[in-house]
């Protein structure tokens, strides 16, 4: 590594995955979280459970947390403490409804004022990124977002998106610093508009490739890479997976695993997956950008937990990522319809309505 990049990661849950990899690569990384998360992480540090490239064994990577970031050192902070101008790159790693919070909206405005590039690893693409795909504003799909106003100030040229293919979960509610990678695939990064900002993605991709970790006297390469791509449509490869897998975990009385959602009726799953694949192709994605169903279905066998969407709705959430509504909106704009997707939208609408308290 020749350049230390100062990186702020919004989200101290899923964000632990990129934070660990980027810290091990020698960059100065700061995790942003809620005050209670930050206090506990400062005390206990983080632990990432991740398979090794060599033989798949589980590595336990523990990092202590410091007050100030420096090369190879992880720090934590809260939204109110952040000075965006102190960072070279902002990583958006929170679920979309969290950006509605007043302190996060204020932070996004300050990031905009500082003209800092943002790399999203969200399932829901930030609206400014969609503007780059649509070559216009994204108002036609904005109602799928919890707060479209949160994104208004960000310059689309300063926002790009990665396909958040790696799956990771917090396994212990009492230990927010512990994150387990359950599917160790790669972040595939769509390009920035600027060559200068694109160089940041190239640097972190190359540096993360070189990361090693010693455990029990042996040297391993932790899995999960950052792969810089040249196509804006690369992250849309996740959409068929989210619709055909994650969104179909919703079931009663308990949500089902992503594996079961895919394999309980694999013919039905394949039909829906390939329909979303066709939609994404209509938006401009090339075959090289996308993942064929057979490859996804095989990977899904290892996803033995329900999706975060299904778990959230089961636990009473009223604000969840509505990738179903986003894809449905694009389908409407392209005069495409699918009964399975229509039913998914209705099911999630119904769950949210049931979870919403009745006003007195």
C-alpha cells in the first residue's frame, strides 16, 4: 500500500465487514454509529468471523477501537462529531430507512457541502446513483424510499454503488461488535464519474486483495474482496436475488431462510429471478453485469437464516428497505408486470400495516 485513505463508514453493524478489511489493508477507518453502539465498541472492540480463502475455515479477526483513526487503526464516532472534510471517502452501509433520521440527514448535507465521494453498499441504491442510470432525476421511483428528501443534496457524480453480495449478521444482540459473514462473496463496485475518485476504488480493491491474517501460526487470506468494475449496472445484479430470495422469506408463523425461499419451489423462484433479470437488462445491464440463476441458487443453499427484511417485519418493524417497491416501479415504467412481484408488494404492505400502531 502506498496511500492511506481516510474512510468514514456510516453504519456500525454491516459496516464492520468493510471496516475490518480496510483497516487490515492499512487505511484509516472510522465507523459511525449510535451513541450506545459507539460506547460499547470503544470498550469491547470489534470481532469479524469470516472464512479463509485457502480452506474455508472460520477466522476470528478482532480489532481494538481508538479515539482517532490512523493508518491501520479503527476508530468510532457519532453523527454529531463528524467533520466530513476530514475524510477522502464515505461508505454508506446503513439500511435505507435509517437515513431518515434528523442527525443523518444533517450529516448527508454536510457531506454534500464538503464534496466528498460516497460509495454505497446498501441494498437500496441511493437516489443520486439512480439518477446516473436514468440520466435524469429519479422522482419516478422516489416513493419507494422512506425519505427521498434525505438524498436531494448529494451530487449524483459523487455517488456510486456496490453490489452488497456478501451476507453478514450480528449473532449476539448483547455484543454489537460481533459480526459473522454467512456468505463471503465480493463487493463489486460501479465506477465513480471522476477519474480521481475512481482511483480511490482501485486503490482499496488492490490493497484488500493483499490482506492476510495470522491464526494459530498460519497465514490466511480472509475472503470478501472489493472489485472495481467499469459498468454502472454492475450492482443491479443483486436485484433478482433480493426479489426472488430475500423478499420471499416472509412467512407465517415464522420467516423462512433464504435457502428455503429459493429451494422450496425452485421452478417458481427461477421464473421470478429470470423476470427481474430481464427487467434489469431492459434498464441497460449487460449479460456480463449479471449473475445467472444457477449460480445464485447454488450459493443460496448456504444462506440458512431469514433475510433481514423478513426478520425485521416479523419483529414488528414499520420501516424497512422497499427494494420490492423500487423494482415494481421500474417494471411499471417499462410496462412489465409479474404476479409474484405484485403479491410480494402486497404482503410487505400488509405486514407494515399490521405492525403500525393504531393512533388513539
